[in-house]
């Protein structure tokens, strides 16, 4: 099962938010971090992609990102079909 977490980050805070994410993720290569190529109303949409059990990593990153997230973090689980 994969976990997708998306949220918005103010463009003005993007560099600081990315630094906080990298520190929270540590040496691991998961989760992957992506963002939409466009922004709306000064906000970028970011997505964390966890291909394995997120558990502690998601909670740690959520805490580190709390200061930078505008609105809510949305979590969605998907299971493979093929």
C-alpha cells in the first residue's frame, strides 16, 4: 500500500520548508517529495510519496512541516491493481 500526502506551502517559504523536509527525512530516500509545476494564489502544492509503510517517518515529517503548511495535510492510501 502506498501513501500520498499533499498540502500547500507558501511560495515565500518554499526554500525553508524544503530544508525542514530534508532534515526530517534524514539520509533516507523516502518519501519522495514532488510539487505541482504551477502555483495558485502564492501557494505551491507539494506531495510526499511513501511506497512502503510510512508510520514513524510520516509523523516525523508532518511535525517538521507543520510550521510551513498552509491549511491541512491530506493523506490518501492506494493499493496496487496490477
